C-alpha cells in the first residue's frame, strides 16, 4: 500500500496543534514500521504481509535554508511552488496529488484533489463554527470552503473526539465515514533543565509558577485566565508567576497582570522542563478540538486545571472557562495544597501513560484500510 500524507501544515510559520499531531503521527508510524510486534499489527491492518506499507510525504518547496522536514523519517515529495501558492492551486484544482498512490491522507483541510485514489481527511475541530467570534472573518470563510471540498471529495474522515465527530456529521459527513482516533502524548523530549532554568531567569521567575501553553489568540481565553491568576496570586500572598508559552496569533492581545510572564515560543526540551517544574498547567480555552497541552502536562505528572475538552480525564480539575472566580479558586487550591498536587500528578501520569502515538498510528492504518 502506497500512502501519501500531506504535511503542509509544517511549512506554516505557526504549525500549532496540527503540526504537533503530524509529527506525533509520523513518530508512531515509524515505530510501527520498525517494531516487529507493531509491524505485524500494521500488516494485519493493511490486509496481510503481502501488502506492505510505504509512506511518503507531500509538501511545498522548502526555504533556501534547506529542508527542515528531513528529520521526519519518510521520503518527501516537494512542489516547486511556495506554500501559499501551492495551497491555493490545490483549492482551485490546478494542482492534484501525484499518480501512483493508493491513498492520500490530508492532515488538515488544505489538500489537493486525488487522481482516483481514496482521500482521507483529518478534521481536528470545527471551532470556526463553535466559537465564530474567535476567528477572523477571512479564516471562517476559508474553513467553510475547505470543509465543503472535503465533504465532497473525501472517502473518510479521522477526528480526535466524539464531539468533533458529531459536529462533522451535522455538517454533512456520513456517519460511517467518520473514524474517532484520539491523540498521543509521548512526543515530548526529555526536559532540558539547564535551558529551562536559564529561561526562567531571563523571565524574572524566581519562585513557583503556574504554566499555560498555547497560541496567543482569542479562543484561548487568556484575559479571563490572567484575571483569575491575579486573584489567586493576591490571595496566596506568594511570589507566584504565570508563565505563558506560545507564539502570538491574531486578535487583540490580552492585558497581562502582575506576575504574568510571556515566554513566546520555546524549544521542545525547554517546554518539557517547564511542564516538569510547574505547580500546575492552567489551560482554559473557550472550546477545543482535543487539547494536547493537557495531555503533554499529564505525561510529566503535572496537575492540570482545564475547561472541558476531549483530552481532560482523571487527574484534571475541570473549570468553567467563563467563571473567573472558579478558575482562581482552583489555582489557589493547587498552589496551597502540596498533597493535592501529588495526588493529581499521580493520577495524571497514569491516565496519560497509555496514550501513545504508536497506538494512534495503528488506528490510522485501520482507518486507511477501511476507506480504501
């Protein structure tokens, strides 16, 4: 079986959660192909050993600085077009997927039409419909066009949660064409504790801190989080910081309160270090398709305060993202209670341990076979 995966999201200036998903999926596929036991499972998923899996990647041309995607472990077919022009050509049908493949898997709603091969599309969320006020109008229009293309062309869809599955079916996808496959959490590298300490020193964090992770844009609900943190910090009467990791997205920037430290984007090893040293992760978006930061934190045994989302499980304190006092109360609760932190951390680590990208990859292989 010749499967091609569209990885164009990794060419974006801010690959975001979809970029993390792509890298995790490819990590899992690599483990499936290299591990004897997983390889046998993969062969069964694809119909037997006479049908070995071959995976290649599709993307726009790299920058003049070289090919940053070489570390993905699979051959890459690159276009001569730059990213923005190529995705527009895909949308218009001017450029199609190459000949000779058995399946095209689109990891986002940016994809080319195929030349007869089945198309499977990952739909991570329909947030532009769920919380339209948190998207620019241009973004909403693009997502609607892209969703219509996917609904008209795809043989099947992979979604990360039952909530997204229900939204996609409501948008017009056949129920039997939607496969729910969760996410993995074992993509984070070991903590770079030296780099983490250096960053905290630069930020002026000389005590305990709460961590928040995500692109800085309206859906992440940062203004309420900042307000809640300010209340909790005052009541705790401690030298407490809120370290916010993530690139600037769009929209009006939330107004930081005393103690908020904006770190911007950080290398993965330093992010691991920040998770491992934080009192807790506070992640309270208005809505989320899955919520990978929650799972990332749980892998490190970091207590989590979060609004309801698919990644939230045992060991997570759930809060109403619209209730500043409730968010503040749970932050204060964790900050002041080390026994609670220890208990929640143990539960979180156990809950996240089984959620691996190898299992996610095997589920994708099963979906590919079903939709072929």
